C-alpha cells in the first residue's frame, strides 16, 4: 500500500508518522512545519521533531550530492520551492476552513440577533400603543358597574307603543327641518371645500393606538357634529374610544359591551354617544364620566344597524332577529318593534334627514323604506346581489345611496322611486360603508380602499389606499375640511390639505 504525505499528497521519500494525529508526512516538509509552528498540522496539537516516528521502507539508492552548477542542483532547488508551495497551500486551506466556520457562526448569531430585535420592536410598539390608550386624561373616570335603566325593555318584551305626544314631536321636528332645508335651498355652505381641493387631499395623520393590539380592527366611526375635533370609534376589542384629533389624546374609553362594537353614534347636541354590539345590547354613554347611562335590550339577536332620530331623543336599530326597533334613549323604553315581513335578517338602518321615514337593508339584497309613524313598509328597492352592507341618505333628502356585497353603489331618487345611477367598482371590491357629507355635495365609500365622489356628476375625485386592510368606516369633517377613515388594520387615518 502506497503512503502519501498529508501535506503534499505525494509519496514521501522519507516517510514519518505523527504520534498525535497518526498522519504520514514527508520528513523534510513536516520538520519545516514543526520548526515554524510547533504543532501537528492536522489536529493542531503540540508536536516536536523528536516525536516523529520514522517508517521503515525499502532503501532507495541516492544520487550523488548535487553541485551548485549541476542540473541536479537545479532540480533540488525546484524541489525546495515545491515543498514551500505545498506548505503554503496547506496553510491556506486550513485558514479557508477556519474562515468558513467563523462566517457560519457569525451568520447564525446575526440571524438570532435579528429575530430578537424584531420581537423586542414588536413588544415596544405594543407597549407604546397600550400606553397611548391608557394615558390618563382630565375628565376620564374609571367605568363603574351600571344598572339597566328603569323601563328598559328586555328582548322579546312588549313595546310601550308610540304615544300621540311622541308622534307629534316627530312631526314637529320634521316640519322644522323641511322648512329650514327649503329656506337654505341649493346654497353651498360657506367654507365648503371645492372639488379641486378634495383632489389635493393627503394623509395628514395615522393613529394606531386607539384600540387593543391583541384583537385588531376598528369596526365603526362617527364624528361629533357639534365639535368636529372629537371622533368616536368602535373596535373588535369590545371598547368604544373618544379621540380628540387636535390634541391627539384619548378623551374616554367606554368599556361595557361583552362583544365587539359594530355601530357608534355621537350625539349632535350633547357629550353623549350610543353604541351597538352583537351582544344584543345598545348602550348610551356619558362621555365625561365614561359611564353607561342606559342599556337598551330591544333585540333577541346581534344589533346590526343604528341611527339617531333628528330629535336626538330616539334611536332606530335593526337586528338579525328580523325586527327593527324604535327606542327612547332618555328612559330606555322600547316604543315600537316591527318584524320584516320577508322573514330575513336586517343588516343596516338609516333615518331620512327629516326623520319620518327610514331605510333598512336586508340579508337577501333588499333595501326597504319605512314610514315611522305608520310603522309600515312603503317602498322597496331591489337590484343588489348579496346582503346590503350600508345605506346613506343625502342631506337634501332626495337621494339614497346603497351598497351590498356586489361591488357596486346604487343611487336612488326617492321622488321617483327608481335607480338613476350605478357606480360599478372593481370585481371583488368589498364596500363596508357609505357616507354623504353634511351638504350632500360629496359621497365617500369605505371598503377595499377609501374613495370620494362628487355628487350629481358622480365623478371620482380622490382615492386613498393607505390602509393595509379593509376600511370599515368613513366620515366627513365640517364643510369637508377633512376626512376620517377607520380600518381592520387598527388605524384611524385623517386626510386633508397640508
């Protein structure tokens, strides 16, 4: 069996073996290596020349010693160069292997460090958002247990009925609003932004810390009509939050619902908000104290729609229990509860600006108009496909915008009871909410993104796609000075002119 030098990979002339590694070397090469390094080149252990063990091989006839001027001398010189090259190459191979091992270890450490940094960054972000949510504010009082208001109707209980006094009050308010609208005519409100200014809107702020990070998603939005700096949001975390956009501070956190908050309303004349939830209840809150003042139990199923009457004293609600209900928010009394004759779940509700009629959406694609005083269905608008997701009356009371799970917005003329315009969006576009501004000049759509249309021409003015998930709510500030939107990405975004 031939022996090969572990350094030069050639048959050694004078083979020796290392007692530490058991490797075979050419004697002259290993001696040079030991003199320079003092260790075994294979395992790095200490090795001396005296420790090398010679291997007996058949004698080799040696040539005469070369002279300095002979060809053998030249060959000897070349042999020495070759030996040096082999030693250098071997050293380089060892250094390359060591560098590879060190690089692999460094990459592993870098990957582990990146994972730790990412986890810590996520924890810091969550902590900051929690801190912003829990930041103490003047006027916030810790929520205390509340009792159902006296006279509040439990689900399934008999309604008190609409008295003549209530009907007279509804009619009086409707007459006043109609006269005011006629007096105002088509006059554009002072300070209303022009379409070109809406086109120039940019994202001014994004607030991710209003609701819990553990259950992401803001499901509903409203703006205080009397103080447009205050916004109200309802979240998947079962809380409603009042937020001041000017100070960027949380004003109140309203805790009490046992399930997510899907509908919210800010009272136009008082520091009061109304919230609805799939927990079958509607709650009326006092914002300065963060207390529930009234709990309405008007339904036997999840509450799906909520709309405040223009008087500010009554609320309309719909539910999967196939009923709509009209309740007094002062006393908690259920005044009337009417079943939809089609026997399907109701999905949304909205009062007409005058308050004498209202619209509801159904699970089977129908939009229905009801007379509140007569408690009867007076008109139906078919045409959608899928459950109706949102309806909105224009300020002048002439138009109704409706949306369902068919990626289109239908516009209806209430005077002629017909569909006069359909805005078809991209296939698969999920519309969550529609909203006219207070003047009826603009229409906003929240869904896969946020879009603003100019009414009458029904021309798209602006598209906002800053949200990373579906937008769930959209509202106009006073005179369309700004637009607010909420999303399942847990953010409240504000748009306007810089």
